[in-house]
C-alpha cells in the first residue's frame, strides 16, 4: 500500500490515464472486457490509472457498478500500476465512494466536483476537508466546473489535510494556476486535466505542471506515450507534427457535440479493436460519418 507521500511522488512524473468503462449493448457493465482492457494498456507504461473517472463515466455509474469497476481494477493492476478511483457528488456521497475505494484497496482517489450546486470558497474547503479526513490514503482534488479552488483555499486545505497530495486543473485559468504554483510550491503534485490535455501540455509544462492525464491513451497508447515523451524532452518537432496531424483534426470531431470528449474515446477504442461498448445517457455516441473521420486519423498514426 502506498502512503499519500508515495503516491504524490509517483504522480509527479510520467503519463496518467483514465480507462474507459466497458458496457454491453444494453449499457450494463462488462467485467471481463474491462479487465482485458487494463491488461492490454498496462505494458504501455502509464504511471497511474484513474478508474471510474470522468472518461470512465463515473457520473453514470451506480454504486454497484462503482464497486465492481474499482474491485476489478485493483485486482487486475496489482503489482503493475497504482489505481486511483473517482469520487464525487454531495459530501456524504463522495465520502461513501472514497471509503469504498479505500476498502477495495485503491491507492487514492480523484475528488471530482460535487455537481450542480454552486458553493463559496469556504464551502468548498469544508467539502474537500470532510472527504480527506474520512480516509487515510491520498486525495487529488479536481479543479473543474463548480469546484474552482483558489490559492488561499488550497493553502488552508494543505494545512488541514496532510493526505491531500494533488491538484488537477481542468479549468485553464492561467492567472489562478500561476498563483497556486507560486504560493503552494511543492506541497502538491500538479496535474493537467483539461479535455484532450495534449493540446495544452507544453503550455502547462511552462507553468510548472509537466504531468497530465491522457484520454487518447485508451486507443492510441503508443502515440500517447510518444507525445508525452516529446513534451518532456522539448521535442517540438514531434509535438507540433502530432498536433497538426492528429490532435487538431481530432478536436474538430470532439467539439461537434457536448459530451463527445468521452464518446470519441469510446469510438476510438472500437476502431482499434478494443471496443468498450456504447456510452450511457445522457451522453450519445458518435455517428457513422464521425467514426469514419476518426478512423482515418487513427490510420495515419500507424500500428499501436
């Protein structure tokens, strides 16, 4: 079992990923193919996996689904790669998910937004603090949507919650990010978490945030690792080539409809022979023409 500080160190370098969750045609969870997916991705070298996260459709999982997803991930990845589970929703619900993930042997959680209700900074602090104090393992807070923490709130949480070890930014407000990095220093590990994070990776590295999570790792793992290594080593020729060749056209498809940030990843997995089934409502799947466009982009990258 990793201590929170162990987990912080692990998350401070390398590529992170969020496995998609397998459903059958009826939208029911499929344990076997999910375990197979984790086995397929493991050798490519992601530093940690965030299961039942946003790309894993946490928002649509039942509590029973959640238990199965985390349990299978922990068992499949034991000794290979650390597993963090998503947790979110109202404070008591988030606590229940966090405690379930800890019971099942996950190494930490990504604390996602509480959804819908707007909250003040002191309310957000109380929420994050309550979840952190309900568990012993490491917590990474996801700065996104209605959960937008500022530097002062994070300073307060840093003092009160020793197991809060990471800050993942999915907002992209540069001024706030610079302020947080300057005031918090090395207290947290900092993760880039904007959708299709590769597009922002070089800019975030310049801000002192060299690590990010890759959704496309789910279907082009070789290219995802290649891109990360290019960012890490300042290989601008490779990053610019892949952005022009793949990521900008990919964004054109992704941006056609709200929710496609998840749907396009599932479509990509199907196109490379590792289908995870459809998305669950309220998301919708890509249409055939969009899948054809995505398939042409993937083909240009070569074998994965």
